[in-house]
């Protein structure tokens, strides 16, 4: 029973985190059919900025964390402006490699400025564990899915209830018509990359107290989150979040009962099997094309 509860809590926490990062992929893909393959580096950037602002600058969390997320948003806009837009306007797909290179550049810049020694981000939510059915669970582990689901709901409200959100939805549905209606589609695309990077930064701040903070901490998370985005379907925000929980639970239970050596083999084999049956993901829909 203890192993089951441990795997369940770990899987829900990991799944929420993967879903949050993957939601960033889904947002930019929906808006402009492009993604930021440096998304994992944005996870790292959020955690590093959170550490620097709290532990080195001495700022309170309520000030430091919003500033860290603002830094992630700015970096997301830089990625779109420097690494995506110049190629997209020429109809080139080179932004794929450019964003990968940008992530490597950011990781190594942090490596040389922040150092390569893993650091711990203190949090009162990982000091004492709670006993749930005989299993010790840190409050931070329970906070992750609460925040992830809350942000997913907040995004839906943003898109449906605010002028900026409705403008973004208009760009998603028909970019040309949105442009003719006076919507600045370029700014909307840039804003989607900023929002995507902020979601990754939130994930980084949430997992930093549970994992060590270092320059390449986000690489594997970014790869898994992209797998989750594909699994859920890049056209479905709710599908991506649900796929995150499915992937996280499968990963946690495989690791708990079969060992970590089987984790990647079985999880990615499952991903391939699902995509073989449903190429658009579990909850995605094929795009309609006029002929």
C-alpha cells in the first residue's frame, strides 16, 4: 500500500508538471504552428532566477518569484523575435534548430555564470512531510497539481473572459481574418511565446525545492513535456493536461514497481504505440484542409 501511495502522489505531481510545461508547447503551436524547443531551458531559467533572487539578492518570495516569471516571459519573447520570426517570415523551418541551439546557449550561459554545482532552493513546504496512508508526502508535492490545474483553469478564463484572450483565440482560429479586424497578430504571437515561457518558469519554481537547481535541470523535463504535448494532441489544451497526468502516473508506477531502468523503455514505447493508433494524439483532432 505504501508503494502504491508513493507512486500515486509522485505520478500526480510529475504529471501536473509535465502538463504545465506541455501546455506552453500547445499554446504557441495553436497560435502560430510553431513551438519553442528551448522550453526545457525556460524551466531551468525559472528555477535559477528564483534561487538567485531569493538566496543571493535576499528578496522575499512574493517579490522574487513574479520577477523570475517576468524574466522567463522576456526570454520567451526574445526567442520568438530572434530565433523564430526571422525564419518564419521567410517560410523556413530553420527555427526548429534555432530554438534548440538557443536552449543550449542559454544552458551554457547559466553554467558559466551560475556555476555547475547543484544547489537547493529552500522552501518551508519540504521541511516536514505529512503522513498519508503511512507514506510521507511533502506539501510541495501536493501543491504542484493544485497550481497546475489552477493555472489551466485561469488560462481558460483568460481566453474566454478578457479582450486580450479573445484576440488570441481569434488569431488561433483565423490569423488573416484577425489581422483584417485590426488585431496585432505579431504581438499576439510574441505574447504566446512569453506565456509559454512563463508556464515553464512556474514549473521550474515548483520543482526546484524537490530537485537540485542546476544549468541542465530542464533538458529532460522539456523532452518529456514535448512527448506529453504530442500524446495529448497539440490542438487540445485540456487533452495535453490530461496526457500529462497519464504520462506522469505511468512513469511513476513503472519506476516504483519495475525500477528506473525500465522507465524510459516502457513510457516511450507506450507513446509510440498510442501514436501509431492515434497519430493526432489521444485528444487531438486532424486539421481540416480545403481542396
